[in-house]
DNA sequence: CGGGCAATTGAAATACATCAAGGCGTGTGG
DNA sequence: CCACACGCCTTGATGTATTTCAATTGCCCG
C-alpha cells in the first residue's frame, strides 16, 4: 500500500476519493500540512480516531477539480482561504503588465500554494493547473487557529518558511548567474529529489510540464528549452516520451548543474 | 527633530549614540521592529516609560560597528541571533560554489536581515557592510518570545513575511524577464520610494553602492551597469556624483521601469 | 479530414558578457 | 611632497548565449 502511481498519465490522474469512502489513502498528498495537523476532512475521521488529540476541530473547506491549464487562483485575487493541492501538478506564477510570466514554483499533491496564505489574504501569485488538479481550500482564520493549537507550531511554520525562502533564493541565483543548460539540469535533479522525498520514483517519472511552462519557470524561451532538451537527449542524459521523463546519466546532469 | 541626514556622506556616517545618552533619536532606525516591540536597549528606557506595557522584558543584545566591505554574517553561519541593521547600508547575498554572487536585498537602518532569522538559526544568506554599518544582534529565542507577547504578533510577522516574499518574487521577475535598463530604473525608483516611506528625501539621496554590488543585485556585470548608468546620465535621467544620486526625470525612469 | 496546439529546426538579430586599456581619486610609503 | 599602487569607474572592440522570426512536423480531438 501507499504504492506510488507510476502508471498515472497526464489527463487521467487518480480520482479524488470522496470523504465518505473513508480509508483509501491518496499517496499524492501524504505529506500534506492539513493532514499533519489533523484538519483535512478527507482524512480527518480515520486519522483522528487513532490520534491522541481528539479535540482537533475540523476546518471548513471545499474541494474542486480543475482541468489542465485552468486558472485556480488569479494573481491579485484576495480571499480568506489557504489553498492546498491534493493531487496533480500546478504552477505558481507572477506576471508583468506586458504579460511576461515567471513561474515561481511547481506544486505537487500536499503542497500549500505558499506559506504566505497562512498569514495574508493575497500572495500576489497566480496558480494554474498544469495537469488535472484537485485542490482543497480551507478557511484561513480557522486553519491558522488549528495550526496554532498544534504542538510545534512555530517549528512547522519556521521550517516551511525557511524552505520556501531557500527555494526562492536558489531560483534567483539560477536566473541571474547560471547558463540555460545548468538551469535545466538542476530543475530535473531537484524534481527528482523532491519526488524521492515523497517516496516516488526518482529515475523515471511523469513530466506533464509543457516546454513553455518550463521556459517560464527558468527564465528562458520555449524554443531554447527545446533545443537544450534535444541536446540532452541526443547526448544520452535523459529520455522523454509521452510525458514521462527518464534520467539516464545522472552524473553528467550533476556536472552540468554544478555550473 | 527627526531630521534626515541629507548631508551624511559615505565613510562618515552618523555615530551611534550610546544608550546612556538616552533621548537622542537616530532617524535611521525609526521603523525598527525591535523598537516597535519595545525591546531595543538603545531606546528601551525612554520608550518604555511612556508605554502602557511596562512588563516588556529587555532582550539581550550586542552592538557592533563594521567598516565598509566587511563581512557581517557568513552564508552558512549558524547562530541563535536576529541581526538588525541600526545604521548604514548592508547587502544580503547568496553565492554559488564558483563564487558567482547574487545580492538578494540591500538593508537600511531598522531592517531585520531577514524575517527568517526569527524562526531559524541560519538563513543561507551572507551579510556584508556596504557603507559603514552598526548592527545589533538580539538573542533569537528571547526576541521571539517578546514578539509573541506583543499584541498583533501574527499581523506583524505576516506583513513582514509577505513584504519580503513580494520583493523576492519581483526580483525573480526582474532577473528573468526584464532588460537591464528596466532593472536599473526600477531599482532606483524602488529605492526612492523606500526612502520616502522612512521619511527621507526621495529626489536626491546618498548612494554608497558600488557598481559591482549593483551588478550583483541585478544579475548583470559591473561593466554593463556602468554603460547603462552613463546612458541614463547623458540622457538627463539621473545625476550621480560623489556618491549622491539625484533623480532628474522620474517620468522617463518610470517609462523604462514599466518594461 | 481539418484545425489547433506543442514540439522541432534553422537563420538572423541582439542584448549582454568578456577582454582590454586608460583615467581618476585616494591612500601609502619613501 | 612626490611616486606609486590599488580600487573603482569608464569606454571601445569583440565574442557569445539567448531571443526572435519563420517554416515544418507531428499529434490530439472534434
């Protein structure tokens, strides 16, 4: 059990199991903060039963499913929710008035769109579905209160904060100081180790990201991303077909990533 | 009183008034978080006397002065302090193994190096003095406790957090999607409005930043920064002499900043 | 079968980096 | 007081990574 969905294809992601059918675990969201603090109704019953703190209040929330490429949250949208991805891939981005876009991070199941949502009603970031996405939106003040009741509250927030900040800094460094091939190599390796931490396969995995989205994440153009990925493939570093990416030569990728 | 030090030159910054001579306010740190929560010994006595919450405990801290270009904190330095700039200019940066550097932000008097320090013992950022800097280092856990006692704790942290994150996102957008002249124009305008918020002059102000440091902040080379600044000067957008910058044509700068 | 989006590939343009040389100001040691 | 070195700024010539433009292909879906 808790087997990762290796064979899950883009466009046909695992259906969200409704709360009533209690007991079936989605592997995609096992690291979710809402589950960690026993606040997600999708898992609340089963998990709270075995938990010592039976006073955990369930937090009002709604679930929605978005098809690929659909907007989940607008850049300037102000609302008192904390959005958490349950399954699928989403992209968090900001844009200039001229429509130039920067994808700040890709979100996977269990990711809070940004820790910022715990404190502020607007993050200034847009969220868009990359593959099909299910997303749960919690009431912010209730979620915040539940989190504050949780032991180790400060540590949880601090860690998440630090991680988010660290990623942002690294992105800055990438964008300003690293050549395109290094950025792409690093992106692939980071994704791989991120999947490892969630217990998924690290050598071969689904890769629903469009070249344009990748370009927006790495500060490049889609054309240039394409050229470099082609080079990677003909050099035998990676394989990529039918939205599944395989790392063939991790060592060489790491060398590229170093600089 | 509270007059801003217009005539303050690089290398001869206003001296820090020792706590014993109580009552003389440094304009440079008037927005400081430590003063806001009545925890800075430099201002503790005078301000706490007039404050309702007389139970605010003073937080252990040390002050240090750093000459220009001196390292204040190393990138991987782990210590249980929250460093706050009292006066002068500092730069917060991260680097790759190959010595490529990205200045994440410039810090002015009253700035916490990063909100991250409230929660974690290491930010992954190095801090370096740009001009002469006085810096106070508070004990982290005590500072944190004092902050938690303060009414509106959540709001304060949330706001600071959101602001820091917003700046990081904008920097990402700059680095990835905006041309060099736009980045520089934006930097100047941002600095100006930042000084405005602290009650300083916005049209003409001290500018101790070296071109290399500016280049590191904007993802460019010093040579290129120089060329564009020269262009700005000959186009009558700005004047820059003896480390003092004057905005001559704000409108044109804004046009450049737009894209 | 056609229409549209994504990926691919090549040719041309360009924004920026790199390299190199010289000037200016400032501190330092003779 | 001068000579000199050193850091910083400046400017021009050259190189290159990446963008822009454009045309083609394949593919999915109605």
